[in-house]
C-alpha cells in the first residue's frame, strides 16, 4: 500500500479527520491508510501520491470503494457525536491481572468466538483492557457493534477479507494474517492490555496463513500478567498442549441441518 501524504486540508475536513484519528490514537496518515486497507481489499494505488483532502483521496477510487469509505466515516462521525460514546465510563478501572493464562476454544461446534466475545465483555465489565484480533473474518457483525460501546476498553482489529472456506488462501490472505499476528504480538507486549484474544487464529494455522510455530512462539513470549484466548476449529496439537485451558465444542445437533439460515443477532 502506498504512503499517503496529506496536506492543505480544508478546515472542515481537517477537523473531522483529526477527530477521527485522535479517537483511534493514530496519526492522520495512519488513520486514513488503515481505513483504506480495511475497506479496499487487495487494491494498490500505485506510486506514493499526494491528496489535498479526504474528498480528493476518495476521488481516486471507484464509486463502490468511495461509498465504503464514506459509510465508514459517517458511522464514525455518528458514533463520536453521540453524548455517551462508551458504556465504560460507568466501569471502575481495574488494577489488572496478577497472573494470566492461555485458553483455547476449538472443535467443530458452535460457540467458540461467542465464548471469546463473552469473555471480552466480562473483562471490560471488570475494567480490564482487551485487545481482540480477528483472523479471516471481515465485517461489522452484531458483536462488533455491541463491543463498540466499550471502545476505550476493547480494541478490535480484523485481519481478513472475509471467508474463503473451500478455497485456497491467496498470498494477500496470508499477508493480512501475518500482519495481524505481528500487530497482536506488539500489542501484547505494549502493557496496554490485560486480555488478548486471537479469534480464529487456530483456523489461520490450519489454513497455513502462518505457521503454528509462529503462534506458539507468541504464546511462549506472553507476559505473565496477560490472559490470552485463542479460538478456531482444528487447533494444532502443540497449541493445545501449551494451553492452560482447552475446551472443545462438539457438535451434537444443529438446526442448520434443517435448513435454518444464519440469523442476525444469533449467528452474526
């Protein structure tokens, strides 16, 4: 992805972009670059270029891409303009964990990610700080929307372009996952988080987006006061062996077999 150089903002655009960037604790360049990487999958805009403002930047994209960027910015604007942007203002800060453990949720049954998101909510309710990195998945799912109310306690990052079940992952899929693991490792060591969740990291190693030994290395270097949760089916035996808690979700019966489609608020 090219380096984006921004200069000459109009006062209105500058105010908005600075507010968005400050909310996410990023530079303006980093904020917009991340926004492009998150919303525009696998596209390159060639050599480094200069943009006068956000509209100019959007003008370089096709209409579909521009709409995605504009929708994201609008949602962020609406979120920041609300009177109470987070529920965590009502939560007492925690002193953190004295000791953290490694939990693994695997198996072919429903509930692995749901368990991890439930843990994130519980941790935030106790004033703990959470980093949640999602591999493979991409989308503003209901659980993502719900946890956004705890935005200053729960940071969510997605490192996928959606689902590739039944297909061979592309180089871009692998690059996204490796970038995600590197970022998660950095955040784990930052001292900013008490709980680190690597959602679908087991699937990432199963699909060979990155080697299991790399995930194992990250686990082995986990700070002693950080809890780690790893989800996804087909967990590598070495990952399960090093975990302090392993839960296998086993499917006994699923209403999907009767043709019940995935339902908003229940499955996504």
